[in-house]
C-alpha cells in the first residue's frame, strides 16, 4: 500500500494547473503536494492526442516512481487524452482528471435564470485539442437540448498566460477580439486550467456573464478518492509543496508566484 504521508502529484502542461493546486491545498491542507509543470512542451492544446498521452504517461510514471500516492491531472487536454488509460494502467492509484464545468453552467441557466426551454447560452473556452476529443463530444451530448453550448477554440491564450503576460496589451487585445462577438451569453466555461488567470479580462469583455471552471469540483473528487482509498495524510501539521518544471531556468519559481495571484 502507498505511504499515506506520500505526496499528491499535480501535473499540467505548465502554470495553469496551479489554479487547481490552490483548491487542493485549501481542501486538504495537511497533504504534501508535488506540482510538475511540463512548460518545456507547453502548450498541450495544440499537440495531437497521441503526443499529449505520451507526455502525460512519462511524467506520471516518474512521479509514481518517486513515491506519489495519488495523481491529479490538472489539464483538460491531458485529461481527455490520457486519464482513462492511466486508470487502466494504475488501477490501485487514485487518479483524477478535470473536465469543462458544463454541468453547473447548464444548471445555472435552468435554476438561476429560469431558462428551462434549452435557450440558455453556454460558451466553452478551451484548447483546440480539448474540443476535438471524443470525451468533450460525449459531455456536450449529455446536455444537448438543455442549453445552447458554443465551443470556442482559444488557440493562443494558454501560450500568452504561460509567458506570464497577464496584463500585457497583446493578451488584452487577444481576449477582447476573441470574446467581444459573444458578449451577452449567459455563462462561460473555462475549459483550460490556464484561463482562470485571465479572469479579470474575461469578465471585462463578457460583463454580466457567469463564469465556471472545474477546479473546485476536481479538488473535491480528489479528496473523495484519496479518502476512499484510505490514503489521507495522518499528519496534523500543514503539508509542504514542491514545484518542478521540465523547462530549465526559473520556471518553478514562476509557478510559486502564480500560486500567490488572486484570481477572484
């Protein structure tokens, strides 16, 4: 059996998964965490599913070999490409992925706006690879008829955020041009873990639109699976957090800085 005090591994193509890590820390403060960002290969959203699957497996194997007791794939693209196969390969390890928060957005339209006739509009911002996956198509199919779901491929947003350009004119212009045609939609789903770091711009150009992302739900599911496996940490003190990157330089320090950014 895995060590209960072993770390929970959190992986992403880069800084985006830090938005999920902060929810995990809030929910499970006594756990140790290892965050690994594959910034050398970012962004995943413009790679093929096969490439993303191989990268994800390579990282997961290294982290399990180093003692990780559970894995959170904090990347929508990697979840769609690899999580099912990871669970098949490691059936005894709690493995959690993330998916676009379409369900709460649809429920918001029905319950909060009273649009029970399928007329509420849900804009799903995501990487091209996420939107092309069968997993996304199945998810959309579950809610077809209950809302108008609009997929919006965001080719460069993750790349701009990965560079740390959260307030640059280039990033603001990109978000403005991307979202202005959709002003007035009822809700927007952030289908990439990078996107919460651009929330201030998304809210600026989609005023009055409800925003949903999957970080909180992913953290709750991770805790549920870890508890169910009997692997919750036994310590009472706050756990430690380690950051690693596949990219040389100060990238790991950048991840730490992103953890301090106030999203809301």
